[in-house]
C-alpha cells in the first residue's frame, strides 16, 4: 500500500508540473547554458572536456550540473522542453528520496509502523507539490540546486543507516557514515556550493531526531569528525565575512552588514510563502527588493532579526518535546547558512528554499497521521491537502509556460525591479508593440536615469518606431557614463545596436552615435576599472572603425583591447573580423600582437575550475590550432588579393 501511494504521489506531481513543459528559457539560463555551444557542438571527447570544465560558478564550476545538461542538448541555441522534462523527473526522484529519509527519521522516533509510513508519504507530498518550487523546477538552470539536493538526500540516508548499524557492525557502520558524508558532500558541491551544508544538515538531524542512549565512543568520534568539525569550519568561514561589515562592494549597492540585516526579513518572507501557498509570487526578478540601511531602517529590520532568532531558539528548545518540529526549523535555517547570510549574493531568490524546506511539511504530516480520529478522516484530510497543493502547482506551472503573461504579472508584483520592467518591455517589443514597450520603460527611466536596463531597452524600442529623440540619445549617454551596474549588458547592447545601425534598422542613430555611447561607457569609472570591460568596449570601437572602412584604426583599437585583457578568444574573434572585412594583413598583425603579449596574460590560480579549463585547452593545443588555421586562411586571402592586383 505504501509503495502504491508513493507511485500515485509521483504521478500526481508529474501531472501538476506537466503544463510547465511548454515553457522556455529565462534570465540566468541564457548566460549559463550557452556554454553548450561556446566552442562548437559537443560531439567528441575534446569538445566534451572543454565544455565540462567551462563552468565559472563557484570554485568547482559545478561540473555535475554541467554534465546533466548534456542529457538534453549538445549545442546552443536549444529546445527548452527536454531540459524542463529532465528537471521535473529530477524533482520526482528527489521526492522519492525525501520519502525514504522521512520514513527513516520516523522509525527513529516511533519505530516501524503504518502511521510512520503515512506521515513520510504525506510529508514528501507536501514538499513535492508545493507551488513555490515551480520557481526551481521550471527554472532550468536551477537544476544545479536540485542536483545538490539529489546528492545530499542519499548522504543523509547513508548517515542514518550507518548510525543504526554501528552498534552491530562498527566497520560497516563507519563505512556507511564516512561514504555518506564524504562522497555526498563532494558530489553535492560539484553541483552547487551549498552541497557543503551536508555535514551541518546531518548534525541537525543527529541532534534532534536520533537517540543517543548507549552511544559508543566510536559514534561520538565519528559525529565530531564528520559532522561537528566541518560544520564549525564552514560557520567560521561565513562569520569571517563579518570583518568586512561596512566595506563597499564593487558589484553591489549594499555592504555585507546591510545584507546581514536584510536577510532575516527575506527568511520570514520565504516562510510566509511556504506556509501560505499561492499561485503567484515574486518569481525570479527581485533586484528591487528593499534592503536594510541599518538596524532601524526600515522599521521591520530589528523585529525580523528578533523573530528569526526566536525561531532558532525555539528549534533548540523543542529538540526533546517536539523533535520533528525542531528538526524542520533548524534544518530550514541551517540550509540557508550560505545563501542567506554574509556571502554577497543577490538578496532574494525563491529557488534557495528547495533544499532548506525539505522537512517543513513533516511535522504537519505527523500530526495528521497521529490524529485520533477515524482513518477515513485522516485520509480525507491528507487527500485534500495534496489536492489543494497539486492544483495550485498546476495553475502556477501553467502561468510559467505562458511567459508574456507571466512577465506582466511579475512586473505588477515587482514594480521596483528593473529586470521585470525590461522583460515586460521585451515581450511587448517581440509582439510588435514598440510604443507600448516605450510606455512601460519611460517613467521608470525618468525616475532612475542611470539604470542601463531601462535606458538601453528604451532606445532599442524607439529604434522600432521613429528612432530616439536627441534628448533620449543624450540621456542614454549619461546613463552609460554614470551607471553603477549593468556593464556586461552595455557591451552586448552596443554590439547589437551597431549591427542594427549598419543594417539601417534604427532611425536617428548612426555610427557616430554608437561611438559616442561607447566612449561614454569607457569614461564610466566602474567600467574603466575592469580590464575585461575595457577590452570589450575597445573591441566595439574597433568594430566601429571597421564599419567606417578604417582598418588601421580598427587594428589599433583591437590591440588596445587585447592590451587591457589578453584573451585568446578575443584575439581569434577580432582577427577573424578584420580578415572577413577584407583586411587579412591587419588580422595577421593582430595575431602577432597577441603572441607578443600572451606571456602577460593573467593565468588562473588556485584549485578551481578555470585553472583546470586552461590546462585542458593547453593540453589539447586548442588555441594554437585555432590560430594556425586562422593564419593559414588569412595568408590565402593575402595571396588572393596579391593575385587579383597583378591581374
């Protein structure tokens, strides 16, 4: 009966998520999954190793998550449906693992029983069908967070199994515990850095659910070595960031201290979303989230901090009287140790709750299963709870599949989010409504004149109509000169608008205007301080010179770009651009310049994925082969030009 119930639960979850399979890529998907085609189709071992080591998130590069994306595509652009289907199947696998964990934990408290199995099944169902996790499951790149949970859950199961086995067979029990925590943590970290939380999460369960009566010295030593010590080291790392409490951050408008003061309110928002499920929530655009300036501004800062502390204290106090509730509370806050404290990530994302919320439904499930009423009443209540959650998830998944509608709803919920505003405007633009896009962007841009999300998308929308007015051209120039974020957006947009101008697709904007905007971006102190951005912007100036037919100036700008950041991919791309524009001699000169400055190139250091990626490229001779082929083709072009001139 139990296994039949689990099968029915997984089937229900599949149908609840099924409408979302018609969705698509969004936000961070585009800047992560494009690595599938960064060096061509992944169709041989050389391309496989280049792709697998190309990750830049976390020191590990998240290679297991990268590997999983090859299940769905081996080139880019790609069809989103296979990615979404794999994510949903992974969510179902995590549901089955959670059921096994809750069943194991229930046995520790009550022994094997049907009620324990029913509580485990309902607890897993409350998590599996919660609509909040649509923001993880249907957000393709967040497979990284899902896979981390996939590795952590077996690690917790192995720890519990080994702990129970230890008294009868110390060697076997030790092996299970060591492999569960050791390999589980390693594999989880290869998916996402919060995999490092496995020892802390296991310690939470060990301190709340597991009995310590008659515990052997070996069990105490293993707990200290495998759980306590790693958890203390991780906590010390997080606390060390407090030394920079008031130090400004280059990429954030707030300090570490202000983030720490903001996150208690964020955690309470997460809890509200988890305790009161809803069809619609903030989604992925939370860049407008209000952060705390100090302990009293906004006024909710201190009460939120006190409330979180009270919940944590309650978790410790309830360890003996209500161990399931204590485990759920402490597991939730422990699961947020890395992403909701001192590390300067963005303030708010719903997908961060996927792992921490695993146990939150279990206390309610145990209460329903142990309620002293007739069994049909308990089953009816469980069925109603699951049906309500499943229906809400189905509606939310349907919304996620309708991206234009979802963009409008997210904008209504996040009117202060520049990303939400810009996304709505882009959908209007793609629907052939540039005037509406300009209306959406106009007032927010007036209020935030240096916001590049708003400024650059407004100019793009105006290109579809009469072109930008001179005052808007000037305003975009000021935005590029004074923006405090959006540097990568600026570079990509300048290149796109130059292509548009060259094809005659933007009235009122010419090559000189694009050059003016590019030089304004170069005058931006923040962009000028970053060698990579200087490289990007001088490369745009080189393209502008080529658009004017000025190969000498183009070569000079491309050389300046490489001097700022000597990257082989930039050298290859820009020399090929010179050659394809009819200037192979300048293309060869640029490659010669790169060869001269290549020894100055900053090499990746430390034990991280970028360093391994460099080693793979060097071992394959990737860039030397690429440059040799480029030189061969450019020499052939030179020979053809010489032959043509003699005739």
